[in-house]
C-alpha cells in the first residue's frame, strides 16, 4: 500500500516539487489498535456475563432459549464495537492521510485481533479468559444438551435386572450368573448360532426358576425382542443426536462467520473514520 505526498525538492525550495512515496504500514499503530480492541471485547464480554449470567444457567432439563440467543447476539455486538474501536485507533495513530491506507490499517488491526482471540481460545491461555469469552460456547452447549435424546448405555441392563429378579433356591448367585451369561450370549450371537444359544438360554432359565421349558422359551423370546427393540431405539437416538449436533455446529459456524464479517466491516469503518479525522485536523492546522 502506498500514498504520495508533495515535498520540496532537496535542490531548492523554490523549484518544482517531486513525488515521494510514503510506503509501509505502522505496526505500532496496528498493535495499539489490536490491544484496545481486545480490551474492549474482554470488557464487553465481562459485562455481558455479569448482566446475563442467570440466562446461561440450566433451568430444569434444558437451557433457556432466549438466554442462548442473547449471548450470541452480545458476542456479535461486542465484536463489532471492538472492531470499530481498534480500527479507528490503528488508523488514527498511523498518522496517514490516505483513505485507502487508513482502512487497511483498520482491517489489519481486525485480523491481528482475530488471530490473537483464536490463539487464546485454542491454547491453555484461554483458561484465563474462558469465563469471559464462553458465552457463545455456553449457548451452543446448551442447545446440544437441550436437544440431545437420552441414550441407554447398555440395552442389556434392564433385561439382566429382570433375569436376576426372583431367582432363588440353592446357590442363587451362580444360577443368576449362568442364566444372565446364557441370555447375553443369545442376544449378541451371530444368526447362525442363534438356535444353539437360544436352547442353552432356555435351559438355564428353566433350571434357575424351576419353570417349564415352554414358559422359559417364551420369556427368552421376550428378552430377545426387548433387546433388539432397545438396540433399534439406540440407533435411532444416535442418529437424532448426530443430526442435532450437526445442526447446532453448523448454525454456530455460520453465526461465527457472519460475526467476523461484521467485525471486519466495523474495523473498515473505524479505519475510514480515523483517517478522516486526521485529514480534518490537517486541514484545520
């Protein structure tokens, strides 16, 4: 980036002027603007957390929807304000009077600020500011927690409880363990081994409960149906959870993208306004 200014020729002050290129970027001004932008963003996040902390807290089984929306809007608002402030300061302190150079200073300040924030949030240093910058992540996590279905860890747990309940007689623990093992082998066995595993499960249940084989077979078949139903329900819930998570992550990604774009626009405007102020002051002087 460059701009041209008219300066007297070194040969004579009365002769014609020559064009001298003023090139380069004032990194001191950029870093000063980035420091201010980071400070403003941190202060605004702290203010937002202080005012709306109750909105982020769980209420019952789900997070408050309005609180999640408000936290996301505040995240975008603070980025816009911080971007404008940083761009303005970077442009103003650069001392340049060219509009293009001023807005480039503002955009460069925004880029540096964004990279610093990303670095802080992806390293251990982010723990120091996690509470202040966690509004958006709280909103996203809350929406996932609210929309996620409850998935049973092991579909065989309820069946095992039914099998163990009511088995008595001599050495009941051994009977329970043997019956549970036989039924578990049945419901998890390959299709070609099902008949043999079912016969063993029926025999183990009939012995453990001292019931006829026909009744034991009916119970074992009921256990099989319950297990397969639980497996199918778990698969369906897993698909719903994956879809809900993907939707929330996609929404958060788009929201973050547009928030950064708004921040860049604000930094551009800040740089433009800062250089206009420099030009006005130059004209007045």
